[in-house]
C-alpha cells in the first residue's frame, strides 16, 4: 500500500516567516503533485514535479522532488495570511492510475 | 470555479439508508475520480473511471459502488450507511486516461454527508 506522510500536521507562524513542509513515502512515484485546499472547497493544483531532484518555483513557493522520487518538500518564503490553508501532496503511482494523497499540513499564517 | 459539479452539497440521512452522489466532470474530461475526506483519514482514493469503464480501485467498501454514464457524469452509491461514513465526498475529473501522464485533477466542491 502506498502511503504519503506529511509533516508537520499543523503549523501556525507569523506573517513574514519562512517555512518548509514535507511529504515522505517509502514508495516511488512517477510524479508528485501539491494541492492547496481552502474551507468549503475542493483541492486546487499548485504544481506537479516529475523528475527526481526537480525544483519548481511558484512566486514565493519552492517545490522540490527528491532524487529517488519518494519524497518532496514545499518551502514558503515570507509567508502571508493568504497562504493559510491545507496543503496536500499527492503521489501519482508508477504503473497504476491511482493518485494517493497525504493527510495534509494545515497552515495558519498570523497577521 | 473548477468546472466540476457535485450534487447534493449537503445530505443528512440515517444509518442503514442509501444515498446517491452525483458528479458532472469538466467539459472534455473523460476521467472521474472519487475521494472520501474525513478529519482523521484525510483524502482517501475510492475509485476512478475513464470513459465509462473502471480504471483503478482504492479503499472502496463493498457497500459503496460507482459508475460512469455515457454522458460521462458519474454517480457514487453508498448503501447500508453507518455513522463512520459521515465525510466529505469529492469528485475530481481529468482529461487524461492515465494518472501516469501526470494529469491535473480538477475537484468539485464536494458533497458533505452526515449519517445520524
């Protein structure tokens, strides 16, 4: 069974601080996606990383895919209250059509 | 607006009952995924359909079933409901047949099921 562990589960920090959240697995994925979910809405895709070691930047967000394609991290620079939400990583299986989600990191940025 | 429509938004029912959740995918998307989201289990993959056929199965209980119709809308049927089935049920659609093509999932707003 493919499992994705996200850490920390909860994070509450002040506006302007930097943070990193992690997504780890013992399984290899063909790609990994990061989604953000706000209350009352479905998750929305932020980025997909495909190649081991790949780094993608989306404004103040930096996503990295581990060399072995088993883990990923999301780094946010100078966090803003608008970054508040549930961040979910999703592993796209190698050889099957499943997209498996971690339980998420609930991020709260205090103004 | 993701373009994925789910109905109903909220549903309250009793244990032992049966409900049907409906999903209309984005125009042009052939794949539909169903997920269950609860606070303790997170977003659990249930099942995926592509162009009317089942493509992948996750942690879907035998009391649950789904199908995708010729017009590509999908229904998730939940029967003999238990208290533990209370959750948010999300439908997502993707244009691609295979997740290994790194297709983006577009999620609906979910159907919140409460079983009393």
